[in-house]
C-alpha cells in the first residue's frame, strides 16, 4: 500500500496526546481477565454491534493464549485494534457487563481487547484466509473507511478480488483523519489496515468517483459495488464573518494536527457545537497550547449530544462551556479575529429555543472552530438514480446492506447518518458476507 510512505510520525504530536487509556501490562491483563465471570448469555457480546465473543477471548487471555484470543476477536471484527481504542464501551460492552449489578467495576473489555491486538501486531500476526481458492467475482469498495475496509477484508478472505478506491491519499477514512489522536494515533490506524492490504486487497488512492462516467466505468469493471463513502463536509457557520480564514471547521482542524500540519495553537479558541466532534476539537486545541477553550452551545447541558464521559473528559482538560449561547457574527482585525458576537438564548415551555432580545455580547477569540455536524453527500449520491434515499441516508436491506439497486450495497455513516466505527465495521462485514453469497449463487 504505497500511500503509507507519505505519512510521517510526529513525535511532538505523540507527546502532546498520550494514550487516554494506556495499555495493560501482561500481568494486569491476566489479573483483569480472571475477574470475568464468563456469563453464558454474555450481555457484552450482545451489546457489541460486531458481536465479538467477549467471554471467549478473555478466557484465552487468562490461559495465556494471546494469539488465539486475537484471532477469535478478528473473526468478528477485522478493525478490532482500533475498536478497542475508540469504541464508546461505556454505552456498549462494558456498559452491559453484569459486574454493574454487583456494584463492581465492569471488566475492562476494551483494554483486554487492546492487549490481545497489540500483542498480535507486535508479533507480526496476519489475517487468515477463509478460503484457499480464488473465486470468480470482482468487487469495488468506494471509500477506504471502516465500512469498506470490513467489507473488503471479508470478501478477500473468502477468495474474491477486491479493489478499494479513496479520494484521499491515505486509507482509514475518519479512523485515520478524524478520531482524536489520544484515542487512536494515525500510525496505529494505518498499521491495522496494512493487514488488509496484505490479504491481497488492492487500494487505489487519490481517485474520486464523482460523475456518471466514472460510475459507468466502475460498473463495467466490477460485478458488485459497495458504497462506504461516509458523510460530506462539515456544515458552515453561516454568520457575517463566518468565512474568515481563522474560522476553521472541526474536521479540518483535527485532520491538520493529526497529520502534523498544525502543531501549535495560540490565543483563545471558541468551539461552536457540543457533540463528540466539538469535544475532540476543543480538547485538541487545549493540548496544542490554546490559552483558553470555550464551547458555545445554544441549549443546555442536558441537551448535548456528546457522550457523558466525553463531556467529563473535556471539563477535565480545562475546556469551559457557555450554555444558551448562540453566535451571530465573527469580528476581525486586519491580521486576525477579535471576537465572536453572541446572543443569549432561552428555552420556551414548548422546548423551542429563541434569542433573548438585547442580549448581544462579545467573546474575545483568535480561532473559531465550528463543529455543527457533517452534511450528507447529497450531490454525489444523487448520481445513483436507482438508490432510494431517506433524509440524506442510503436505504438498505438491514440484513444484507443491499440497496434498491441490486448491484450496489452500502454501509457505515452514509447509511446510518453518522454513528461509530464499530457500527461501520458491522455493516461492512454484513455486506461482505451477503455479497459473497450473491456471487456464489451467480456462479454456480
Ligand atoms: C471528529 C470525529 C471523531 C470521531 N470519533 C469517534 C470515536 O472516538 N469513536 C468511534 O467509534 N467513532 C468516532 N467517530 C465516528 C466514526 O469515525 C465514523 O462513524 C466511521 O469512521 C464511519 O466509517 P465509514 O467507513 O462509514 O466512513 P468514513 O470513515 O467517513 O470513510 C469514508 C471514506 O470515503 C471516502 N470517499 C467519500 N466519497 C468518495 C468518493 N466519491 N470517491 C472516493 N472516495 C470517497 C472518504 O475520503 C473517506 O475516506 C468520529 C467521527 C468524527 C467526525
């Protein structure tokens, strides 16, 4: 996968973003795995969208069989290394752990999974093939994010020829370009994807499939196409002055520091929005040296979409929150920003928010980071005439991921509107299995 040579690690970034949940030592992993009750009904497994057999892999760690543990995890989730670091486990496997019922700490499933996966990678493990014959059938995956990677790995492991296209120079989608560095360093995302490339999946980078001609070409070359294109650009802050160069959307800001293009932030930063992306951007600005970081949100604390643990993390990092605050203009000097003008908001009895008359005030700032959601790829998806869409998301058969155009399958953010890495992986794998069944039927 030639593109990886263009990514260089940046030690100064690594120093600023140490692991949020550091790895377990071998001894700690054995002690922690011994606490697992190996529940027969495994609520942790049911809570995982990829249904990793949690008791099984933990038992193997306890018995010292780390290779077997990793292979059992990978069987369910090919991006298990990144999922062990980025999954919101508090609301998934660890949230479902029966230890809660006994008022005990849940088993540290994510750190145990990371232990198994880190050891697997350190020992140069490789993904097993599931078939020893090459099967007829060529599949194109559009986008090299978690959804396409999971679909590609499953299909290749079953012996099909798979090509993954991405408009960017590096694979991984938001795993590589978006997820906070203290959860998943870019280099770890790329290392995991190398295993998929080593299976024989072909990657073509820097190729944007954007028009009908490119699609027609793809349809000629491939039997089935999987759409794992994610969501589009971030929504703009539409206020006077919102197009100033010192107004930088959260995805661009995060991508720049992850790639080492931005290593320092000076002055006061204002982040607009209170979802997980806003939290990631705010924490990063603080770590990169911002004097102060404030998150502005038009509603109140109980309405934010960020997970509770992300919110607590931001407070711990020194980020402050301004509730019931809406930006109305960005003001600048010749050489930079001066302030963001805001108004106070109030929530009516019917739950609607409205501006408080005459409440305008200014917050001094040098950088504004809007984090107010990604838009769907409406223009791109409108090129597929036979795809049914619902509120900007591709409609699929939930059991297979097949779209209303039988040649196309889809999964991940472009189907669910933006969830988690593990959901994209689950979608991709499900489609991989269904595409293999379809092709097998077509060639008997
Ligand atoms: C800032 C941020 C932080 C996040 N943090 C977490 C987290 O901590 N934990 C977690 O579980 N989830 C997190 N998520 C969500 C998670 O990253 C996504 O749910 C997941 O990456 C979706 O995977 P995907 O494959 O559907 O799409 P993506 O990861 O978006 O990948 C889509 C790929 O398609 C490519 N593409 C798009 N259009 C085309 C085209 N026309 N031609 C060629 N290529 C194309 C793109 O370049 C991209 O590489 C975060 C999201 C964001 C925005």
